[in-house]
């Protein structure tokens, strides 16, 4: 399965990368998706807590576009699972982050979060319907953790690496990698190129433009399939 580096730019950190280009038709609903394979390693202690945490987030991804309380709870679960300030800082780069005013950093963080979240909600549940996953590796080193998960849908399977930091008694995700390509590094390269030609206000305007388009697209009902001529 080939995924371009640029494909990473439109993805939320919990969105499997297979959906980066043209989303496949929605799979038929599966009965009780299996989260843990029989051969999966058994984790204990903090690693077991991480396994539970990531499983809950993956399961929430299946319900982001359902109706009612499930939708609200699922979206809140995902948004709280992210360290958005670190995501924003890593995607911008330390130098550009330090140069920006506090007001500009906040505007940038809020817009980036909104763009990532809204982009993810257009596709993640479609992929997760019928998908299974297992945890290949979970490592904890002090206040840092690495979780490697293998996703399977039909004949396709691929591995994603999640990077987390300790926050209080829990954990938050701040980066993801696919085939050794870090989400933050890919976005940072694009933002650096953009800022080399235009200023920070233009970056904010670009993010706002993208956010506003996602808001408008969400208001537009999906077109009904065309009727076949009799």
C-alpha cells in the first residue's frame, strides 16, 4: 500500500492513512469488530493502561458521525486524547513558535486543531467500520510512550506508530508516523516553505480559509445517487 508524504497533511492523528487519497466505498457494517487478536501480547501496568486508552479512542472513532449522545461523547473523547499545544508547536517548529506572539500562537493552534478535527470527521468512521486492529508494541519510558498498532481492513493491513506524553495520571497523543514519516515533520516542512514566502498572518488566513470551507462542506447534504435511466 503506497501513501504519499503529502497525504499525511490532511489527516487527523487517529485517521488511518489508507483514507488519505480517495476514500473507498463504505464497508458493510461489521458485527462486533474485533480489537484484540488471539496472538496479541498481553500487557500489564502502565502499558495495559495505554492499551485500554488507545482502544477507547479507536472505538470512539467509529461513532464520530452517529446521532445523539454517542456522537458528542466520541468527539469529546478524541479531542481530549490529543495534546493540541504540542501538536501545534511541533508542526510549526520551535523557532517559528518562539517568534510568534502569544495571540498568534493561540490563533494558529485553535485553527490547526479545528482543521485536523473537521478533516478527520469526514472519513475516520468510514474506514473504521469493518476494520480491526491489534497492538504490536507498547513501550513506556518515563513520561514518554510509543504505541504501534496494526490495522486491517479486508486484504489490506498497515502499521501506525503513535507517540504520547504523560499528562497528570493519563496520556495524550502528540504525533503519529507511517513508514517512518512523522506527521509533525511533514506538516512542518510545508509550513516552513509557506512562511519563507509569506508571513504568519497569511498562514492564519490560509488555515481559516480551509476551516471555513470544511464548515460549509459539512452543511451541504451528500448528493443522492443518480437514478438509472429506465
